[in-house]
């Protein structure tokens, strides 16, 4: 049975769920904590679990889970500023979303 492609309106929900699961798995955060993240939720500098070492691991995991390639030049200080900026960054890297 062939999987149906995601509809455009399904993408943000799928992206959101996958990103939340990735943050939970990589940073060891509880599902309850990650479920409360909104677009303005601060990440780097606000979450003790998200240090520079965790960023590298998180980037690798994001590449794997979203099947995208992230160049060093793609990352700047705003990428991990909030949940919303990280979501927007990933969305911009997805095929057909730039």
C-alpha cells in the first residue's frame, strides 16, 4: 500500500509533532513540557539542556528526521532562539517550502 503524500495543511502539524518529538528525544525533555512550547518559547539560553553540544546533536537528528541537509552557513544566532524560529528554519529547508 502506497503512503499518501501530506497535504499542505497537514505539513505544519506533522512538522510540529516531529520537531517536538525530536526535542524530547535529544534533550531528554518530558512530553508534557514540550507540549507547552509555543512559537515564542525560548530555546537556546532558556533551556539548560540545549547547550552547544546538544545543538550539534539536534541538528544531526533534524537532518535525519526531516531528510534535509543543513550547512554550517545555514545556522545563525536566531535559528535556535525560539520554537517558532526553529520551526520556520526547518520549514524553509523542506522541498517546495522555501
